[in-house]
C-alpha cells in the first residue's frame, strides 16, 4: 500500500451531495514541496523520516 503523508479526507460535493475520499499519498507531492515540509520545524519526526525515504528513492537529494 502506498505511503500516506497525511490522513484521508472525505469531501462532499455541495451541488450533487456525493462524497469522495481524497487520499494524500507521498508519491503525488512535488520534490520542492517535500523539501519545504522536511525543513519545516513543525513537521513530526515520523513524517520527516517518510519524506527523507521518498527523497532518497527519487534521487538527487543527499543526506549527510
């Protein structure tokens, strides 16, 4: 199962009344946004590790 960055959210369409689930998977987030979240001081250590693993998987980012 893909790794989630945050919880899934149920969104209700106000016109039709239908409810859709939006999943926030880490592989859909841009590299720039992941780096910003990683450097943010409010990010949980658990989420920082997930972001670090994703950036290493994508390549181009080196952690010392």
